[in-house]
C-alpha cells in the first residue's frame, strides 16, 4: 500500500514534497473473522442499549402547500383555483361525495349583475342595484366590508363560474321581476353528474391530490398560525402533514340542526340536505372562532309524505279554499299571503301534526301525491296523536289533507371571514386559516336571495383559494 504524505513547500528550509512508500502488512483469515465478529457484537450492543422503539411510523411528516377540507362545490372550486395559482393542494372530502351540493346549487341558479345574458336581452341590472337589493332583503344585517367586496367581484361571477365549470346560465326566467336571477333554458338543462365529472377532471389536470384520509385535528404554531394536520384512517392516527394554509369548505350544518338550534321542534322540521354535517363549523366554533348571524335559517314550506320520506315545495298556487290546520286552530291560505305567516304557524303548532286542507279540484298535479282522505291518515296512524276528529275542521266542502313541514335547505349563519376568506378569532385574523362556501356568514343578512348560494360559493372560492395559495408561498 502506498501512502502519500504531502509536505507544504517552505522556502526557508527548501523542503520538497516527498513520497514515502510503506511496506504492505499481511492480513490473515483468522484476524478478519475476529474483526467481523467484533463489529456484529458492537451493533447488537448499541441496538440493545439504545432508546425503545416507538409504535408510530418513523416516516417523517409529509409536506404540502395547503389543504382544502370538504367535498362541496365550494371545496372543489377553491382547490382548483388555488392549484391554478401555483399551490400544491391536498383535498380532503371528509367522507362527503364530491360536489354533493351541486344539484342544489344548479337548481337555485346564479345571482349576478352585468352578465352577457342581461346584455343580450337588454336588461339593465348594475352592481349598485344588486347591493341595494341585498341590503333590503337582508334587512341590513350583513358584514358591510364583506358585502362591499362581494359587490366589487360580482361582475365576474358569471365568467368565473363559466371558466371553471364549463357551464353557462343562459336564461332569465323572470327578467322583469328578478333581473339578477340566471337559470338554464328548460330545453338545455345540464346534468349535474356531467358538471361534477368536468370539475373532477380539471382537479386532476391541475395536480390536486384527493385524499381519502380523515382530518382529525389542525395544528397551530406558537404564534397561532396554521402549521399542519393530523390525519386518521379507520379511527387510527396515520400521519401528520406540514403545511401553511387550510381552507374549511365542507358546507353548512342542515344535517345536524338540533345541535345548533335546540329550540326547533323536530316533529315539524325536515333537513332537506342531511349530508351537510358541519364538521368544519363545529371544529372552528369549539376553538373560539368568530361566528356571524347565528340563529338564521332558510325555511321552506313543504308537503311531506312520512312513509316515503319524499317532499315537494309548497306551491304559490291559486288556492281557492285551503287551510292550514293543527289540533288547536286553523289558518286560511289566501293568495298574496306571505310564506312567513305559514312558517310561523307550523313552527308554533302543538304536537299532533299540521296539515294543508284543500278541495280535490283545487290541488295542483305536482302536489296531488301528498294528499289523502282524513280517514286514511287516521286509520294508518302515520302521525302519532293526529286525531282528526278533535281538529277544528273548517266548514264547507270535503277536503283532502297533506302533512306540512318546515324544510331547511340552507344555513346562512357561519364563520366570520374577511373579503379574502380569512377566519377570525376575537376579531383577529388566524394566519393560514380560511373558509369558503356555506360555512361562512355575513353575506345574506336575514333573507337568502334566490341564486345567492352559488354566487357566494363562487366569490369565496375565488378569494379564499387565491389568498390561501399566496400565503403558502411566503
């Protein structure tokens, strides 16, 4: 073996680099065996004396830019827009079907000003008029900063939705009475399933990773900023993920009404969207995040078939001789009477049932399957305590009866957010935590304008998606 010994050049003593050739030492087989045994023994002793092994995986936590929690349309649009803004996005549906509320939103329509449809029909509806309408209908119970930001964004609602979904609202069903409300031409109704598939395809192309894990907990740094997620699968902690931004977008809580509104009588309330469990809202409320408009619900009067679990909305039909009836009193149903009076009557009725009574010739075809003779209801005892013999029947012609309920299809109260979708706690922004969709409050006031559920979804998905992506870049 040759060893190179390098001596630096020194002018004083004029030494030069020299090479020293060492004599090769022989290595015997027994010595090599002893050396290997010694190394194996050392490894064994170090492993035995070391710290105990942990039961959790030694795999380090994974990292990503941001996560969107929920399977709603708001979650899909937020994840897609954030990915298009350069963020690496994980989407956690939390057991929800992707786009589970899409059919509801498409049926509601889109509320927007300055659209190509309005321009084509010569309909004038400006953002200023839109704002005044929202303020009037909501009785000025909005977050004014959020409302102003929404109005500034409102001219882009139509094109933003068209770009992301590939679907256009090409019809104004009531241009004179509701110039803001866009719907679909009855001859060209889109299939919600195809719209959903288009969104899923765009998510895939944008690189959004859809995870089937469940988010159990959000992690925060010492300064209160979002820092990570704890994930579970089948109830067991699986892994932790480091990230910078989280968007809560799993919808409202109409499927858990009694948790939020214990004053409601379960006998007369029907959740029209039972899949909305409100995990994100419950999580945020438990950690002291600010809430807005608590106590407001969008109520719809429905005719309900208890045996089949089906319903239809109360029609503004020209009822000639109809009554709402409970075990104590009756209320005539007259043309032009506000639905609020009917809702109040149902919600404040004593136990035993509430019914709509109408003559056979006065019942529209869409409502006919829900009406039966008095004797049918009594004999089948479908409603406990409903004895029609004790009800104060109105005089006149023989009438059929249909059970009536108050349907809840939208929950406008929720998290207080900034125009960028940032969640607040005690009035202060929680860094890295955002919200989008029905989980947010502040845009509706007391009344939800038709078409606003989708408009709010688009606005907050756009602003929260972009803001969360930009926060993750810092």
